[in-house]
C-alpha cells in the first residue's frame, strides 16, 4: 500500500531547503490558512461564478508556496519548528526508529482529519455554512494534534526539550543497518 504521507510530500515537492524554510513558525502557522482559503474560493462560486476559479488557483498556489515563503528560522527550538522537524523524522521513519505508538497516533489523527472532510464537502456541495465550518474545524483540529505528536517525536528521538533553543535543525541518528 502506498504511504499517503510520502505521496503528499512528493506532491508538494519538498526538498531539504524547503523543509528548513517551512520550519519557520510563520510558515507553520500561516499553513493553517490554506484550507479556509480553498473553502472560501469554492464557496465564492455562488457569489462571483466562474471568477471563483482564479481564487481557487491562487489558494492552491498558496498551499504549494507556503512552505517556501519564509526564510529558515534563527531558532529551530520553537513548537512550530519542532513540529516540522518531527514531521521530517516521521516521514523518514524507515531511516529513523519511530515508536509504533507514535505511528498509530499519527494514523488515527490523519484518519480523524480525513473524516472531517465529510461534513466539509457536504457543506460545500449544499452550501450549508454550519456544515462547512464544522468540517473545517473537524479537519484542522486533528492536524494541530498531529503537529503536537510530531513535536513529541522530535523531542524523544533527539533527546531535547521543546522550547529550548536550537540554532540548527536537529535530526536523530539514522538507524544502523543490520
């Protein structure tokens, strides 16, 4: 079965320099604007018709550009930076030793986030603002929790404390081949 996490990373075309830039807290926090902007562009079809299509294209472009929009942070020790570093570790879990309970939690949170898309899509199709809003919240909250799990992974595997300054991104030692 295809690893959906790796597929999403490939779709975004993330390279090492992009990950460093995405570790900027401005990038992490502004990333949470992507879904609401996409939703707004889709909803706008009822207000401005086909003119909503350029808004949708801009929202998709922002989704792709966001991890590249900001310079690397001076301090990689913030919660947001560590969430990004932890996600890098999680995505490379064949290279690093990530505990099974973290993988299970990440999978459950991703599933919960995906389930949030059900009321979101329903709300967008029938133009129900409450279902749309509930879907946005139900999609984003598990993603925030996922980010927190990534901070936990980073702290565990690097033996560091979240909040302590990190002048450079710190990744754990790679798994040694047997």
